[in-house]
DNA sequence: CCATGTTGTTTGTTATAACAAACAACAAAA
DNA sequence: TTTTGTTGTTTGTTATAACAAACAACATGG
C-alpha cells in the first residue's frame, strides 16, 4: 500500500539551524578563525538564541567547531600537525571502509551509479565547474563507504570530513584541475568491483595521502594552513 | 614563572551534568533502553532543564545516547550487528593507534607506569575487585593510545568506548575473571616497547576481537544483547 | 465487550528576561 | 606618554513560562 498522505514531520528549528551550519562549514563558506556568536546567528536565522544554541552545542560536541575562550564557538583553523593527525585517522577509517566494501557483493545498479558519477566528475572538471565537482566527489567517496554496510563507519568518516571542511575549499582551484587523484578513484572502484580488498584500501589511502601532502604545502611558517592568494 | 594564584574557572552547570551522565554511562549505571527525561534529570541535578538539555544534546550529538521518538534520549541497547560494526571500527582505530605508538620513542617513566598498571590489574583481578579493575583497564588502553601522539585518535576512540559503555558492564562478571585478554595486554605493551608495529596492532586487534566475540554470545534471539542473569 | 472520543498529564521546544564575566573604549592620574 | 581605573557593551549561562505534540486513562456510545 502506498501512503496516500504525506507524513507529518515538523522538524525542530535547531535541527534546521544545525543542518545549515553544517553545510556551510562543509562548503567552506566560513573563514577559518571566525567566532560565531549566538545572537548574530539567531538574528540571521530569524529565531531566538535557544535553537541556535542547541545547534552550536551539537557542532562543538562533534568536534566540528572549536570552542574558544568563554565557551565561544570558532570555526577551526587547521595546523599542519592537525592535518597530519586527521590524515592518519582518515586513512585508517576510509581505508578500512573501502576494504570492507570490496569484501561484499553489490548489485549492478549501485556499481553503475558510481561509474556514472565518476564520468560526471571528469566532465565537471573539464568544464571547470569546481563547486559542483566537489559535491559529486564527496558523494562518490561516501558511496563507496556506504557499500561497507557499516553505518557507524560512514558516520565517523563524515565527522572527519566535517573537521577538514573549512580548509577543504582551499584545495579547489589548483589541485582538482590537475586531475590529481583521478586515477586513484577509478582504480579504487575497479578494485572493489573485482573484490580486491588490498587494492581498494591502497588506492583510497593513496588518494587521501596525496591530497593531504598537497594541502600541507599551504602551511605558513607558524604551521597554520592558509588559503592560496592566487 | 610559576603561577602563584590558581586560575579562576567556573565550570558551567551543563558541563558538570555532561560529565556526570558520561561517567554513569561508561560505568553502566543506566539500564539499556531507559528513556532519560529532561525534567527528571534536572530534578536529580537540582538545576533547571536548560543545562541538562545542553548536556543531553551533546551526548546525542556524540552518538553516546540514541534519540528515540519525539527526540527523546534513550540509553542505547546494542544489537549484535551494532556490536559487530563497533568492533570493526574499533579494530581499525585502536589497531592503528597501537601501531603509531610502537613507531615512536617513549621515555622510561611512561613505559614503567604502564607496566605497573598491568601488575595492578592482575592483582585486582585476583582480588575480584572488578569495578576498579575496569577503571585501570580503561586507563591502560588509553595510555597506549595516547602514546600515538594523536589527540584526535584518542578522542575518536573514546567516543567508540562511550557507545559500548552500557553493555560493557555485562562483561564484568565472567570474562574478566578468566584472565581473558591478559596475554594480549602484556604482548601489546611488549611489542610497543620493542618498536614492533605489526605485533602491537595484532595484539590490540586480537584483544578487541575476542572480547567482542564473547559479548556476541550474550545476544538473544532478536539480536539484542542482554545482561547475563547469573 | 469493543471502539471511539475526551481529557489530563507528560515531555520536548522555543522565547524571553535576568545575570555575570569578559572585552573595549575612554578618561584620569603619575 | 604610559598606566590605571571606570564604564558600557557584548556574549554565554541559567531559569522560567508558554506552547504543542504525544501518550494514557477514562468515559461514552455502539
């Protein structure tokens, strides 16, 4: 039976605020180092401070926002060391997820969808549509991780991506255009389809490591990552 | 210069509530499946609902508490599948942490402290002081993970431990007394001291896997983990 | 006896106000 | 000029009240 009536769901305001902040962080729309004040956020959302307080509390608990002095929430500015740490954790997690994905059977529809997305990504790069490329790039990675069949894994990896969200936008202009990581993506997918667990893990780890190595080059003398001025 | 005066810091009420709930969860003082209502928690803490709301929001954001219908917070009851997922993630994370720990040099004081703790754990088992054994067991594991030099790793692993906190108490009566996992602990520490990365990872993974295998045997026909009646 | 409608209670959500700590600007004294 | 004290503003914290949805108990009608 099909539901004739649409399900009633009144999403709480703090949930909407949380999602909006989350997307803004992931897209790099907040300059690293910015302090987010409850009242200004409340004003921009058109609500009282109570819902935005819940949202910010949640973000801080997830480690997405750093808590500065006086429990203020600031969008994190990654140092070279923090980026290296993030890379180690991401490699362990995402490498393992790719391995688990390779160990399981998948229906053709799922695999074909990923192949199509890969093709889309290539054309988006050549068309220099960088912002929508990043969206597909993200969905490609998480499409693989979802194939592990471990929701907790996906959730944890998502948390790591959120943490490097603000600096992730730094990578757009130069790195992506050079098709860096392109071969790793195709090789990883091919390995998963072939059931090659070692290969899948190796390619994903290589993809992450190389991107991190590129990003590390953007650090200044103090170790802080900076957006390339070009 | 040494600070002559102690730093002034008035911890927020919701931080205290968060810590108390966190410890109670980790110690298994809440029966899995219990729904935590804001007003009852507020009454037991002697505060208004605002601080406890912040604390609960944080716990839910961390995945420590599950959110049931009507955004209510319930202490999670792990299924066999969720335990298996948790085990995969923990092995990837904690195995890698042990590996990183083995790759670095450590001062003798740190290593000796861990050896002493290991001895303490053994005597606590033989004296059947199970609850304080678990405390030392936890500190031993995290002592190793801290030696990786990666705070993010420690933080993420801590999150995973929190998630299996409620059922972790199930393991106390029988498993620990049998000295299961004892050899893995000593072997892991020895491997780290010898700089044997492969061995360190292997032993930690074995420790986690065997405990998980034991726990999985406690699942009922529906897949829910139950406290042994004995 | 069962189904249905009503009502009261419980519970999360949101807004608002009062509060305290921190910070910035400015003024006054050395 | 520099330092110090004051003041006003900003900002997170907490309590409280009003609100709405969900649930349970009970009553009512078939």
